[in-house]
C-alpha cells in the first residue's frame, strides 16, 4: 500500500467483503475476501485514498482520484468511467 493513503472496505450483499487501495506504484488495486487481489493500470494521484461501496447486485463500485486530478469510478466488472469533476 502507498504510504499516506488509506484502504477502503465494504461488505458485499452475497457475503464477504471487498477492499480498494493504492499500491506503491500509485495504481488502483482491489482485494476480495477470497484472497483474489488485482492491481489495475489506472493511475491514482499519489497519497490519495480510494473509496469502495457494495452494490445491490453483489458487486461494488470504487471511486478514486486519477493522476489527472479528475474523479473516476470503476465497477466490479472493471469498467472505469470519468465523472469529469476535478478534485483538490
């Protein structure tokens, strides 16, 4: 995990939990209770912390500050979309 950032955790409706965190290379990563862990190639602003929330369908949505300073969302299927909103 990147120093200066904090992980986020959420329960999943089907049981278990999911975590989101920033790795030392400043990429968005997630980990499931099952031990499955994956880091994306989605660059985050260094020292920022993603947020994760469970969804009604048993998945999750992550929100994070991209390296461009823009708020992005990513779902459990891996689809990332920009909100176009700048962050400080």
